């Protein structure tokens, strides 16, 4: 009950300060991309090149042209890479969020717990654009037709937001005191990329190994995007996956919120 009340107060406070948040999110987005010489295209050049290299290697170099589900391998891979890029980049930039917005720590009217959320929402802008580009690619280059299943992307975006918020609270607050957190997160992100069924199919796992993937909440998101755009499957058709994901995600969310709350009083002294 206390946890629900705290979350409700967080939502109410977020609504009251929505104008400030909007300004900060736009400012963060501009500082990340629009201040460079090339500008906004950098937001797409890096992930586009990354996706192309992975797609080329695993389509023509290391395997055939179709995924296990029968769909062409290129869209099958790209659809899962889009949420992964959003997740991995947000985890990395969230580490320095408190340091970057240290000037807000002493602003008593601003809810400091919103700072990691700024990074998430800023990254989500690019994510929306990339999702739109992928939809165009699926429709006009691979012949996929829009279906009602595509609407469940809203659910997966919400699930991603809850997961990332818990992670961002934890890494941002711990990084204030342990400067190595950013390096640790980079290592974890690299390991998770290969451990998550993104470039290889979940069907390769058998027996108890399948549960290892279920314990990875990022698998739920990347596979969910495939269910949405490629395989035409509703998220509620897999009760076991839903249970594993939400138990783990809520645990991460609570841990992140608790850690942030405990460390927040000392932010001002350290910064």
C-alpha cells in the first residue's frame, strides 16, 4: 500500500511539473544531437550502421537468409535491434544523469527522481523515429501489411519504460558514489547483447536453458517487438513470459526506487 502511494505521488508530481520536464527533455535531446556539426542525423547514423553490419554478417556470412520463424532474417533482426539500442543507450547515458543535472539538486521545488526519467524520454524521441522508419521499411520493402497487432507496441513501450526507470534510478544514484558504475554498465550491456536472443533465435534453447532467457527481461521486450511486427502474436498469449517479466521488472523497479531514495539525501554533499 505504501509503495502504491509513493508511486501515485510520483505520477501526480510528474503531472504537475510536466512543463518543466518537457523543457528539460527537449534540452537534453538537443544537447545530445543538435549541437554537433551534423546534428540530428547522428541519432540515426550510428544505430543504422550498427544494424547494417550485424545484419550483413549474420545474413551473408554466418547463416542463411531466413529466421527460424520463416520470416526474412533482415527485418526479424532489425525489429529486435530497435528496442535493444534504446535500452542499451539509455542504460549507459543514465549513469551520468545526476552529475549532468547537478544544478537541479538544490532546486527544492524540483523532484530529483525525475532526472533519470529525462534521459529515458530523450532517448524515446529517437526510438519513436526509428520505429517509424522500421514500419516504413517493413511495409514498402518487405511487404508486411499493418495489422491490429501493431497497436500492442504501446504496451511494450510502457513495459520498457518501467524497466528502464528502475535501472536508471539505480545506476544514476550509485554512480554518484561509485564512479566505476558507467564502466560496469558498459560491460553488462555488451554481455547482455550476446546473451539475449536478438541475433539468434530463442528456439535454439532447450530444456532448462529456456528459463534462463525468461529471466532476462530484455528478451521479453525484443521478442515482444517481433511478436508485434513480424509474428502477429498477442503479448497475453504467453502467461509464463508475462509472469517472469513483471516479477523481475517490478523487483528491479522497487530496488531502483529504494536505492535512489536512500542515496538522494547525500547527493548534494558529494556533488
